[in-house]
């Protein structure tokens, strides 16, 4: 999770009528496309082109909107800016302003009237050493079923109807082996889980480089957080914070869905919970997807899982 936002939708009086293009995407049919990604540290990054600019976008289910980097789009509707406060994970970040994306085309997928935030992402560019055009968030992703595949380093997006049914009926070659329900709290995926038989709620976020667990959880849970070392993280507002990192053990979503030890940081989630209107005990991020090939269906509020291929000697 790179950012959290208080949601106050303010539209600019003009839109843009441009396309975002993914030059390395493979169009399977009118409903489905596969987009390769690279891992920059633990962030899922896709190459794209928007408004004649080529660069990278981070795939971030923890972001409510499409976010554009003001460093690359500095003059977009300057006269129509209406500032709003945005709440960072570590502390309040600088003001952002919203604009309306009149028409946003994902290859051959047409998305209309999508809101976007325009904020300064230069600190992420500098720390990750990439040209970052923006962040693709929930309001773009929600109209698709999203297969996040860390085995093949690709994301498959397939269009769904209002009930979440795939329009492409013959999509996956891989067998879906399990599933679990989630609750959608505004734009946040909330999963029920257990550690040492203690019930917990975790958010699921493709842009969380580390799992996070709250300092305030039950001691019976923290018994299975094994501290390893201290890390210094750079937050959304470009401020440093020192956290304790370790391995989290015995995480289960249900009896048939469980995880090996996951790299996790011990942190304070109060600001994030206040911003999202959630009451989360933790965040699942990269470590979750590294262990589970995961399909997200927002409309059905369901995750599906595909096995990794068996390793051969």
C-alpha cells in the first residue's frame, strides 16, 4: 500500500481523451488481455504509454483511484485544480488534486468517466530508480477479474459483467483449486484469517512490499511473529520510519488455505484504518502473492487460487 486517501470526489470541468497503451500486452480476445510485469523490489510494475509519455505504472489494489505523477503531468488542468487532503500510511502527504479522465483505454478496453488523482510521486521514482507515470488502482481494476501470477510474472485482466461473471467463458488453462470470500470495504479487500486460532482481519494490497501486522494485536498472535531485524522504510510522504521486521507464521484463511512464514513488519495501522474506515489487524502484500497465484473478483467479493507447477528435478 503506497497511499491511503480520504475520498472526496471532485471532477475537473474538462477530461482527457487519450489512451493508455501497454506495448508488451498480449490481447487474447475482445474481453481479455495479458500484461507482463516486472518486480521492482517487491512492487508490480507494468510498462505503459499515456499522453505520449512512456514509463511505468504500479498495480495497486490498495489505491482507490488512478493516480498520475505530477512530475510528468505538471500542467494538467491547472486552472481546475481543487485540492484535497490525502492521508499517507506514515503521515499526511502533500495535497493532491483530482481530475476526470474522460476516456481511459486499456488497450482495447474502454473505460469512461474515471476519476484520477494527480500527486507528486518523485520520491518513489528516486527510491526505485524508475520513470513512474502513475499508479493503477481500484477504480480501474474493479471492472475486471484480475489474475496476479507471480509464476509467469504477468497479470491477466478479463472483463466481467455487473454480477462478476466473466464475459470470456474459456479463459484459464490452469485449474482453480480453491477459493475464499472477502468483504469489500469501500475499495479495500478485507480477508478473515487466523493465526494461532486468533481471528484477524487483513487487507489485501498488491503494492504492499512487506506484509504488515499491527502492534496492538493479541499476544497470542505476536507469539508467531519472530523478529529478525530493524528496517527503515520510506513512506508516502517521503519520511523515514524505523520498523521491526520478522517472519509471521501460521497464517490461515481457512483450513485448506494456509501460508508458510511471510516477511512482515510490525507497525501502527491507526492512520490507515482511519483513512479507509477499516479496522484491520494487518496487510497482506507481496508475500501473499509470492505464495499464492491469485485471482481477484471484486463483484463476487471472492479470491480464487491456482497451484504453482510442481518443480521437477
